[in-house]
C-alpha cells in the first residue's frame, strides 16, 4: 500500500465538499478516501464521488456512514441496485468498482461475489441507403434553416461520430478545411480534431457556412438536452424509416473508421476480443499527425 500522497491529492480530499450530498456523506467520503491513500488526483476524485454517493444513500435509509459500512457487500449492492436508477449502466459499474476498491483498501472482508451488471451492446449502424434516405428527408424540410440544420446533424453524426454535447456545441466556424480534408474542432471535456468522412463534406460545408458563428444544429443553449429533439423528430419516414437515432449515426461513423483501419482483421489475427486491451494498446501507440489521421480515417477531400 502506498504510504504517501502528493499535496494536490491531499488538497483534493480535504477540499471535497459537494452540495449534491448531505454533509455527513461528504465527511464520510473524505475520511475513507484519505485512508485509501490514492496517489493521483483523478483517482481521488473518482473515489470521493463513489463514497459520497454511498454515504448519502446510507443516510437516506437511516444508516450512519462509517468505514465498516464498506465491508457490507449487501449494503453496497443495495445502493447500486436501488440508489442509482437514474445513472447509466456504465456509471453504476464504475461506482461499484470504486467502492470495492475502497473496501479492499480500508475495510477488507470476505464475502460472496456480486451479480454482474448488464453491459450495453453496440448500436446497429445505418446502411448507406438509410443515410441517403435521411439526407433526402433533410433536404425536403420546409425551410432552408431546418434543411441545413438537419443535414448538418446527419453529417456530424455519421460523418464525424459526434453525439450529445459534442454535437450540440459545434459552431459553423468549428468546421475547417485543412490537412487535406475537412475536420471538426471539438471542444468540451474531450477536446480533439475529428476528420469528416469524405461523402459528407459538401453537406457539412453548406451547413457550417450557413451557421457561421452559431451552432450547426441550432439552438441558443447547447446544455439543453432537447436541442436536437425537433430535428430528430422531423427526420422520420413512417414505417419504412423510423425516427433518426443519433446513436446509430455515431455507430455508422465508428463502423466506417473500423473498416478503414482494418480493426476486425487486426483483432482476429491478434486474438483480442476485449476493448480494454485495445485501450491499453492505443495508449502506447505513437500519435499520428492530423494529416495522417485524416487520410487514415477516410477524410481526404475527393
């Protein structure tokens, strides 16, 4: 066990005082995470979040938060199954993993293993024909603004794999022709430059030029989750063409990129089936230049 913490980690723990949980839960979180002695700020934050959520749940059911509580596997499972309904499955898995790590560090106890939580499967990508049909629907919208925003949404989703806040926050000025293709400069929590697949260049360029300094998909507040709802609802063709799914647009881009880099052939040859291993490998591979990435991922101008 590591016996020292950097000042930044110590400060993170001592300064943890969230307003989303009760004071007793915050005190509990600071205490147990300090005992666990994380060595990185990011790790300390993750453990503090998990411990605070557990402590808040414990208070809500009349249990006094304590270090010994972490050894109660049944209580942690009750929290995961009953106290995190509004969280995604991925967040629930992460919470449980972090709470188990805390338990091993400060309150080791033997007990039965927990039942696995379900994992989401990858969404089914759209076919080329389906995307063409949605683009035709976008082109048939009643106003020019609606046509260009709908086309921009499809191009950013299927052409650059953007979804959620990344999609809503793209302004016309963020779409730039450079490095031999068209790229989208994405800000937010994961800033990056994304090459746009060549077949969507014309559509996105027109939408971006119309938007200028405004958001490509419209709206004035990208933090509102329903900004894209009217556009998605309008892009439906009855029984033959269901309401457009932004997740499936991203899946289409992922599929195109996977095919471009030969991902399936590589995984088959290497005998790799777990994405965790791919993440580990990717972290060790030298980064490519922007121009190389544009060319590799099918973003070169035709």
